[in-house]
C-alpha cells in the first residue's frame, strides 16, 4: 500500500516499513521564476 500526503499520523508512521520525505533543495520558484505549465502544474 502506498499512502501520500502531508501530516501523516504517528501511528501510521510506526506501522510502515518504509517512510520517505521529499523536500526541495533548490527550485527556480525561490529565485522569482513563475510556475510553468507542464513543469510545475
């Protein structure tokens, strides 16, 4: 089973075999580049 989303309940984290967290390291948006259709949405 794959569960996605933010703010996962601690009980689910405890039951899971694998938990991954995706976070941005660098993104053009941070430099003021507007979101681009086909890339950001």
